[in-house]
């Protein structure tokens, strides 16, 4: 099946630092990747849609300058949380859509970010 | 505005019995629906999907029913097993594979299958 990995699985950082999270599709090419965040006991909220070779499309209310997304290749997308603050602490999950498949998205295992 | 709703935050079912998880949606543009299973600190795992041209889709122990007029879908798991204990998310999208359709998720239902 389609496998998506994320790195790191968890990270703790000081307020004001930047954190980069990688999302990789391991056995397929993904022209589109999605970034979600999930707060405790809440749903997954789509942050942005990332297309290979083009700028990401951000959802309303998501600061594009704070959450930088780069989709440099068909197998890699990165999310950089710039100048992180404690309110950015969350569970960040990426997903990838199979290139020639149907509409299922395959999710990575998620990254737990804690900002002190 | 929660366009996909799972009104039951939790459900407890005895092993071997049927688990029924419900999901309601408000956006009439949604035409493709998916169920995902999620364990703590892990990403969701795709379970089963259904398009609006069908009213039922079955895959092993999992069956999804869609009632378009009521804007309601349900996931049936039978027989329920302890390993099914997880949070189940309903998700919906508007559009098929032609565009990178966004998924809108419900808030999830925590299923616990007891012995």
C-alpha cells in the first residue's frame, strides 16, 4: 500500500525558533500533499494544499508566512513553522494523494510539536 | 461551521456485536465520503469510501451506507473486534479525482470494543 512518512515524529523547541517537518511518500509519487493540524480531541483541520513545483494553497485563517510549505519533488513536502510559539503546539499530519488514483489520501504518522 | 458532524464522541460495543458509527453533513456539494481509523499519536488510516452514486459499499467487516436525501452516512463494523478500538473519522470531499479535492473531516468517534 501507499506509505507516507514524517520526520521528526516529535519535537520540542523553544519559543521563537523555527521547526521543519518533512513528509515523504515512500512508494509512490504524489503531485499533491496536504498538511493538517489536530488539537486534542478535535478534528483534523486542513492547513494547506501543496502541489509539486508550485506555491501552496492555504486555508482561510492560516498564516502563510508562519507556516512555510515547500513541495520540491514528487515525494517530498516540508512544513516549516517559523518563530514558533506555545500556541503552535499541536499534532501536525501530512497526507499524500496517489498520483493516478482515486480520492483517498494516505496519511503520515504525524509530528507532535511542543513549543516551550 | 462544521460541515461534517459526528455527534457521538464515543461508543462502546461488546466484542462480536455490531458497531455503528454515524456521520452527518451539510454541504450538498459533497459527493465522495471516506472513513478513517486513527490510533493515538498516529496518522489516520483509510478504511473505506463511497461515492454519491452508490448507497452502500462493503469491504470485509466494514460496510458504509449513504443516505443522500438525509445527508447521512454510517459505518457498520461486524463483528466488532478489540483491535477495532480507535477513533473513527468521517471525511467528505466535493469532486472526484479530477482535482485535488480537499477532505473535510468530522470530529471523530472513539470506539471501544470490550471483551
